[in-house]
C-alpha cells in the first residue's frame, strides 16, 4: 500500500531538516513524499531541493512549487490532488514523525481494510521543558465502523489534520478539501469529515512529535485573522448542521461566538467584525433551548438506542432515507 506524506513548506528553514530526516528514517518504505513549497521568503526551497538531490533510497520525493503564496489549506489541497497513494498523511514542516509512524498506522489499515481514517498518538515537545505526552482520554476502541459511534467519540479525536492516515478516495469522493483563506482550517475540516466518515481507527502508539516553535501561525499576536476565521467556521456550521450532533454543535457555536465577541469588544481594531458576530448570535436557538438541553441529551440517547435497533432490523439504506426525510 502506497502512502503519500504531504508536507506544506513555507519559511521553515530552521526546522525542515529535522522533518525531512524523520521521513527518510521511516521503517515503512512504500512511501512518496510531496513537499509543497508555498513561495517561501527564506531558504526553505533551496534546502528542500538540496535534501532531495542528495537523497538515495526507496522513498520518492516530489517538490511542488506554488507560483504564488496561497496558504496552508491550498498547500495541503495541492498535495492531496497530486498524491498517488491509497492513503495520505499530513506532516507540518516544523514537526517530525517517529521511525515507526507510517508502519504502525498502515498495519491498522491492513487489519481493517478500507478504513477511512487512522489516528495516531503524539508527543508535544516544549522549548526548555520536559516532553509532554498527549495521550488519548477515555476508553477508546481500536476500530469503529459506525458513523453514530464515531461522532460519540469525536471529542477524543484531535482537530489537527496532521498525524492522521486518511484514505485519499474518502477525501475525493466527499470533496473534503481544506477551506482556503482561513486559519483554524483543521477545525473546519473536522466538522465536515465527521458528517461523512463511516470507519475510524485509533492507535495508542506515539507516531508524531509536535514541536512548540516560536514562529507558529497559532502564536501570531494579531487576533483579527483568528476571530474572522472562527466566525467563518461558525457560519459554515450553522448552514450545515449535523442532525446527529445538533446539540454539541450548537453548544460549540455558542461558546465560540461568546469568546469572539469578548475579543472584539476588548479592542477597537476588531470592531469591523462585530456586525457579523452579532448576526450569527441572533441565529442561535433561544434561551429555552439551553434550559431544556439535559432533556434533549436524554432524548438523544434514547434515539441512538432506537437507531441501532432499526439498523439491525431494516439495514443502513432504510435509515439513510429516514434521516434525509427528517432533515427536510
């Protein structure tokens, strides 16, 4: 099984060698690595060219150069559309993967053929501090092949796109590409793949090393892009509410909007975003929704039990038709 590792590269000359070497050192050898260079202003492109030219091994490295800077989402999308692998794996250029990363994730695919997504575990390394191990919480199954159950465990699935082995056909068939022009694009992506996913696997072994670098996009002191992106994500959630996750999504939207409104009113330079935030707040269910939320959660548990009874009795196609009718 060929795996395509996709590395978006933009101004990461200080860290890219570490990332590149972690791919070279993989024990799994059926790999192609697509490095999508997004018009860096430092020596990232020259480094990538140098490393590829001096590499001799079984992994096929492909350097794709954007004609203009397009952002992280566009780089991942470019890598996905040019990938030849059965599965893709997103790796950030300032991070690294363990030697057995792809081998461990691919072993799960061999065990559960056609699984849509396999999630690995990770370590976060903090500058000047001890390693922090990010372990999964709760009793997670190794494999789930029911969309309702996957959504039940969704809070344990990291929102990050990296450290996931994803079936390429799953992305293409459901048009699950990253939204351009925003940050927090991973959160947006998760919301939409959860609507389509049918099978998911968890790997407890640490496969990814996340480095807490000082020049990370997420550490940008300018909150305008962050607030604007989160409002866009909220807007897309409200347009595409999932019937199976309605309550969780409404709660998440409410909390997100309250956080962004606090940020907006605290600084005049974000005031242009206030009308959009207020409009989205008006679209939320009224207070009564939240008062009766505990009853709604109990009702949802009953609904899930009925769902599994009907699934066993009538099959999946029948339930899909019923859900489509209710949504209308």
